[in-house]
């Protein structure tokens, strides 16, 4: 593994200290800020902000295109052939899935209606 030495302001160092083990991942995310296409985030956000009923929440599923891509990534991961970018993409899908599961379980509150 390569080593990088940089000079940063003291106040920034104070902010980074609690997350220093995550700095490599944070740098990766800066280089590839959107691991998923924007429409994936938009689909989830549109649903969450639509004031869904409990039934709609229980029935929420990814689009067919998202399911297909996720299946492809999981199969590739099982075969040990994921690229670094694909791993980031899969991780992002997993994070979104975790949030949706928490939302369905009621451990995250329902979003409030936006004020126009």
C-alpha cells in the first residue's frame, strides 16, 4: 500500500482525527462522487418525499433496471470479479437498501411534507 504525506491546517486535522481510518474511502468517494446513476437516487428520494402510505412503503421495490444491475453486481462479486468502481456501486446499493429496510421497519421516521 502506498503512503501519502500532506500538510493540512490544524483545524482540518481536528475534524479528520475521528474518521482517520475512513480517509482512504473518503478520498475514493471524492474521486467518484456518484457511484450510482443519479436516477437511482432520484427514484428513492421521489418515493420518500411522496408521503407514502404504510402499504406503499411495504411494497416499495427497486425498478426492474435497478434489480437487474444489482443482480449482475452480486453475481460478479460472488465470482470475485468486481472492479473497484463496481464494488463502490454495490456498496452504495447496499447502503440504500439498508436505509429502506430501516424505513420499512419504522426505525427511521417518515419524511415530513416539504414546505413550498
